[in-house]
């Protein structure tokens, strides 16, 4: 079974600075997808960024970028020019790309990292 | 563009009562997922549907839980004989289903269940 681990329960950053959230995962599969989701307080979860495991190039979405290290099974999220609106719980998630596998379709989430942004 | 909606947003019930939650996915999304999230934790997968077919169920989904998706549109999640341990946020998500490479799940606001 796949597992996702976020070792930083809480992180903080000053507005306009850069912060990196860590995520590691364990899988025996070679093809999969990785995601970062953001869950603001009392609000619904939204997708921040996604990465296909077969792509060597790291995904980027505006101020958000990832550092995907497939061999190390590491998938960190970098937030540049942090804004007050970035404050939220961030979840790393894994999804199998193996249509015949038992975990296909479902997301496996980490425990989350609470990000605080200081003005 | 209407997102995933869930009803009710909050439900307080007494132990032993039955509760039912509804999820309306994004229009034309073939897949629908249910997750459970306890305070301070990441969501845990419960079950998912491809159209009206329930394709996978987690071991977390005990016999007291049942989910349906009649006609492949909205879905309901019923919990019978609720227990205090059922208190959690129940999240619904939907995705287009194809192509696989861009099959991203979009989440609803959740239903927060409190069992007294």
C-alpha cells in the first residue's frame, strides 16, 4: 500500500518570502501522480499543483513550484512571494496511474502541514 | 461553472440515529469519491463510483455505511446506527474520469457530522 508522509506539522513564513513544504511517499509503482492541495480554514480543498511521475520536468503554477525527486520519493512544494491568502493546511497526495491496481482512482493523503503567513 | 456541492453542511445527531448526506458532482463528471477527514488529519478514502457503479470500497467503510449513486448523477452516503467515532468531516469529490492524465479531483465543502 502507498503511504504519504508530511513531517512538518506546522510551518511559518513572512509575507513576500519563500517557504518549502516537504513530502515523502512510499510506493512500488513506477507510474503515478502527485498533488498538493490547499485547505483554507473552514473552506473547501482546492488543487494547487500536480506532477506526473513520468515527467522529469518539475511542475510550476505561478508562485508555486515543486521539486520532484523520483528516486528519493520526495515531492516538496515551494511557495514564492508568500501572500496572506496562502495561509492554509497543505496536503500532499498520491494517486496510482495503474488502471488495474487496487488503489487506482483514490487519493492517498499525508497528514498535512499548517502554513502560517506573517505580515 | 458550478462546483461540487454537499448537503447538509453540518449535521448533529444522537448516537444510534441514521444520517444521510448528499453530494452533487460537477456536471458531466463521471467519477465521484467519498472521503472522511478527522480534525487535523488528511482525508481518508472511503469509496468511489464510475457513473453508477461502485468500483472500490475502503475497509473503513463498515457495514453501517452505504453509498449509492443512482443514474450516475448525485450520490448519497448513509450511516446507520451512528457512533461517536463517526464524528468527522465527510468530503465528496468528483472528476471527469478521462483522460487519465488530467483526471483531477475537485472537492466539495464537506458535511461536518457531530455524533453526541
